[in-house]
């Protein structure tokens, strides 16, 4: 299933899509796969897999902590692709969220080829904008991969229009200015950005940054086509470093709460 199909299915169901994130390789490669599969089973419509990176600009302290541990344990791009393959095999659209430097270092065309071969749906690229992404856009188009670019409250209308025109799959709206996991994006606060974005495109608009409960998901889902949750999932694993089973149960419970939230909206 493609990302756009997942959003369309949610729309037909009268709800927003739930997009869940974990970094690959935490607590280890298989542990990360098990966590993502638990999230799929409990109700995530789309999965984001983070490529751990040593110099993140958008990730808050929770995601940074997990990604740093993954890097210290030797996670590599090949492990990220292995994780993509395992999750995509469920039929759930699976995106990689990555900063640009690892892709450039790996080779843009090679990365696109290997991601497509693993069953990946595309990339979310928080630190590269369409006007500096010609190589990625060409490679993504050649391999039918989604290009998810970001808009923010500080984006001008012209910048939003340029970004949505280059996007495929959905548009990622950051609900607040700042790093992930440090503040909640309120529905009232993010509604103007969603409206401005929707004025330029028919693509779904997903909202990320700060959602950690079903009630918050329900509030945002009244405006957004998708609710994106990352730090809250990672925190559940960080809270259970010595008990894998308890971590998986916590992921399942949180996913179920969030999935119920987007259905209440």
C-alpha cells in the first residue's frame, strides 16, 4: 500500500491517519523491528523509520538519546534498510526519515535504488528543501518514491507553494517552531499552517511535533489529515531499557490510545 492510499483509506473511514516513528537500531536492530511491528499491529497506518544521525537539527533529547545508543551499537544504513524491509512486508507504507548527509554519503541514486528494493515508500527529509534537492527529486521520481518535504509556521506562502508542488505522498507540517518532543502542537496553533498548506495542494497534510496522548491526537485530527507521533513512542522504549516485553506492551498501549484518538475526531 502506498502512503497516499493509506491516507485515502483513513479519509474514507472518516478519520485522520496515524503515523508512527521509531529510529532504526534501538534498542538494537531486531528490537527496533519488533517495536515497529507492534505499532503496526496496534493501529499505525504509516510508519516512519529514523536513520540515526550524529548531528540532528530537528530531533529533541528523547529521539537523540535513542539514536545515539543505536549509533554506539554500530547501526548502519544497511540495518535501516533491513528494518524497512521487515516493516514494509506487512503492507504498511514505510518511509525513512533522514537528514541529508547520510544519503549524500551513501549515494543518492544508490540509496533510492536500495530503498525501493527494500519496499520503502520514500523519504522524509527535514533538512533539505526542494530547491536544493534536485538529485533526490530525480532519483525519487525514477524509482516512484515519495518525497515528503516540511513546512513550518515561519514558511511564507510562496515557500509553502514551492514545497507542496515538489512533494509526493503527503506534506509534513511541523506544528511548532523547535525540536521534537519538547512541546505540544495545539490544534488552534497549527490550524492556520494547515489551512495555508491545503490552499496550495490536494496532498494530505500530516502534523508532527509534540503529540503524546489520544486526546491530543483527537484535537489535531480535527484539522490534519494525519497525526505524526515520534518522541512519545521512543520514550516508551527508553522507559523500559531492561525489559523488552514491557517496552513492547507500552508501545502497543500508546498506539491503541492514539489510534482511538484519531477516530474520535
